[in-house]
C-alpha cells in the first residue's frame, strides 16, 4: 500500500512538472511556433490569455526583437517613424530595436556582413541579389505556412504578389506596392516652355532637344548613378523594352545571352546618352540626392527616376512626366512598362531568431505599415490592402492610369540576378555611364558570370 501511494505521488509530481513545461514552452527559438500566439503566453492583442489584467507578479518581460530596413528616401524615412509610433498600439508587449540604413549600398553591405557572421536581425528587409546567399545559407525561414494559417495572405488582392522563389518557398513578406513602381521620365514643364521645346516623341528627337538644352546651359537629363545604379536597375532595361519588350523577357528567362544584337544595341544607347551629352559629364558619380536636387532646382530639364519618388518630385512646381521616347516604330511606348517587385522582396525573418512567431508578426506589421505609408504618403496603390486613404494627386492618378493601360509589363531584370552576377552587372552598367565603355565590351565581360548564373550557382 505504501509503495502504491509512493508511485501515485511520483506520478502526480511528474504530471505537475510536465504541465509547467507545457505552459512555459512558448515559441522562443521555435520553428514549431503558432503564428497567432506569442512565446510569452500572450494573444495577438498582447494580453495574457489567463487574465485580462495580469498581476504584477505574472507580467512577462517584453519580446525584444531587432528590425533592419533601408531608408534611402523621404517616404521610407516617414514610414520608419510611423512604425515606431504605432508599435505599442499594434504590437503590445514588443520592444523593437530599429536599425535604419541610409543607402542601398550600405544596406546591401550590412546584409552581406550579417549573413557571414550569422547575426542577421530578427526581421530585415531584403530584395534581389542580397537575398540569394542568405537563403542559400539557411538563414531565413519560409513564411508560407505562417501567413496562410494566420490569414495574412488573404490581405493581398493579387496572388501574383505572393509569387514564391524558384524553389516554391516564400522568404519575404511583400509590401504590396512594389509591383506598381515603374521608371518614368519626369520633366520641368517651365524649362520646355521657356525655350519653346516640344516633348520628344522619338529617341532622335530626344537627342535634338538635349542639344538645344545644352546650348542654353541647361543639363538635359539626370539619373541617380552612384548610390542607386539607375543605369543597371532600370535604364538598360528601358532601352531594351523600347526596341522589343520580348528581349527583356527572353533575357530574364535565359533564352538569349547579352551578346544578342538587340541587347548590345540597347546598352550602346545608354552609352550614347553620355556621349551625346543627354546625361551630364560625370553622371556616374551623381548620387541620389544630387540628381534629385539638380532637377528640383531647375538645373536639369529631365529626371529619369522610379515612381517611388513621385511624392517628392511633384513638390517641384511645373513638373510632369512624358512617355519614354520611341526607339522602334513597331513598339508603342504607351503600351509597355517595367514593374519593380520580385520574389524574395520584402521583410524576411531570421531562422536564428529566438522568437520566430513574434518575428513573423513583426514582419507582417512592417509590410502593412509600409503599404499604408506608401499609399498615404507616397500616393502609391498597393496590393496589400490597408485602411489607407488613396488621396492621389493629379500627377499620381495619371501615372497609375498610364501604368494600368500598358499591355506588356517586363520584369526588373536586375532583381532576378544572383549575387555574383548582380554585382558584376551593376559594375559594368556603371562603366557604360563613363561613355567610354561599349555594349560589345559589356557582353564580353558579363559572359562568364552569366554562364555561372545559368547553371544556377546563385
């Protein structure tokens, strides 16, 4: 009888210990975490499930996470501040350290260093080439099951925005608005009116207008080239699509090489923009802020830029955009455009985070606030639906209308390149902006990394 009582006591003790372990075993470090609950035993509202008003003794320590994002423009700076301001309301019980990186180059270098050291923040913004080595190292989680289980995936109006990587997994939380960003050629209407210039409809007309502007002491066109490689990220692609959109699609699918005559011709047109002084001498050293300032202060007549800068650009009086000048009479510039977003673009979660489920919630929060901010501040539509008011300016409305009516949308080729290929591609694209480097040389120098890219060694 005593032995039986002893065993019952031991079993009761084991049961109590197991209950304590189960109650305390949250999501810390857990790939087994449930997306809707926190490792502190809290629901998504941040309140304890055991009590609406937990006593001082039962209150948990805040979940401490780190979030890294780049803030290369005024809109993203405002969004970062919005994330900080709304954190306590939207994610109670979270204590987030924000690391804000100023330029695209600094952001990429940070990611590369963090990936090598294994110290990636719990949540970080990634896109394009920098994402491939991070994924290959296993330093980021697949978000698919999380956003399906907690219903976040249903907030996207277009399933294409959630397109997975080539391995079928989704490694980043899309912000939703990237798809709508496109390269535009903005211009100062007052400068054109002052010198009696017509909007150039063809590439040859662009060269002629630029000559007149140079004679008047006005820089014809600027493009950010130093910290944001405008040539590599969109200008090369624009010159290809204006001749034949299929060239971009075939290159992206590795059906043709850079030695294709149409590719070389497009690259040489970029070089010609420097040689014909459409772009200023030394444009290769023109950074983001300097290019924008030259246009805003009316020292440059045209500005080739992505539309994520629309809210800043339209602050300058008498600004409008024109269609890209026609290169091939068979291709209507009104029917084709380049969009931005790509797989692996958005907020990712480190596989080494001690709070996986909470980090997923933070990534969702960051994506949602970004979508909200770009809609309200940047006046950009988004496929990630929020309660943001679409108070668009006339310029923004016309930009959206023109984008929507394009029948051919080509991908952002550069964002689909592997890390080594991306680095070489940007370097050679910068060389084109010296005016001394040809499309033929470009094709020759890119051949080896392109072959490696085709073999899948991203």
